[in-house]
C-alpha cells in the first residue's frame, strides 16, 4: 500500500507554529496540533524550518538537499551553533542546571529534525490510507527493523497483529521514539490465514510506568505487557501515543 505524499504534506501543514524551549513544553496531543523546534524562541526560524520540511516531503528531497537549502537561512538569522553572543562572547541560553550553552542549529540537529518530522508525517498519512482500507485490510501488523540499531523494547512488538481499532495502536502506532524506523502494515483476512498469523488484543495489557530521564526527572510512559513477550513493548518517553489519530478524527 503506497501513500501519496500529499497526505503527509497536509498533516505537517495543518499544524500551527509554537515556539518552545524544550520538546517537553508540548506534550503528546499538543504535538499533534503544533509544529515546534526546541530553543527556537526569538529567532523567527520556525516557518523557515517547516517550509523546508514541506518542500522535502512534496519533492522527495534528501536530508542533504534539505540542509543545504535551509542552513544559510538559519545562519543568517543567528540560529546556528552554540547560544553565545558573538559580540560579547556571553552565553545567552544555558542547558538546565548547567554552565554549558545550548546548541541551536547544527547538522546534527537538522538531521534529527528532518528524520523525525518526515517519518511522523509519512506515518500519519499512512494511518489515513490504512483506515480508509479497513474494509478489505482490517488487521495491522507491527513491523520493526531488526538490526543492531533497533531498540529491544520496540523489537519486542515485531510481528504482532491487532485489529485496526485495538487499543494497542493508541500506544504503539509508530513512530515510537526519536529516530524510530518501525511501521505498521495492513493485512487482509486471506493474508492472515495464508501466513498463519494470530490476531491479539492489548485490552487489559496497558501499563503505565515511571521512566527516569537524563536530567534526573521522571516521566510516565505507557507500555504493553502482552502474553508471550520476553520483555514489554515500551515507547520512548513522550511517544506512547498515536500522533496521527487526532488529526484524522480517531479516538486512538
């Protein structure tokens, strides 16, 4: 099932702009409705970044094309490198509880912005396509990329099949974390029988746990502890929700 790029573009375009100091300033559902980049306040760069992402989606541009076009604009507006005043040498923004300056724009940050927003937009568009096809493909299978980069907590879900309206997808619809490459793929009844797949349900198997963060704080994260799992399926903090559902009018 292929997804037209215009659905991904529309998902990203539908978001309002919201300046923020941290990715935590907008939490889960708020991220469905607003486009933000941490530490962008005061630099007038949000629309530039979003437009570059929209162009990349619509034209199928690579990360290199995206960053080559966007970097000069960000540098001209001062949103580049460490947050240090070039005239005085003073640090303008510190990391929380630190004497270190935060990093504004950089190749590393642009790569994360590109990868995460492109993946989220494509998965949101794919969600719409799959929802439109539930008459013939009512089952969805979670598919992880099984290589050395795959999180064990995401690998635990690989191959699991649920109905499209199962509570599992309110927690596990990808992406499930920063740089997550997992996806959901639709299945028909005949494919289910041919491959001998079993349909499960996450009803009653959703837990909420406290997960420690690098700064010492704790964040609550939903996880799935399903029968037969060696370890729970657990999204990264802030990613235990369905980014596409609210946009498409679903309760998941």
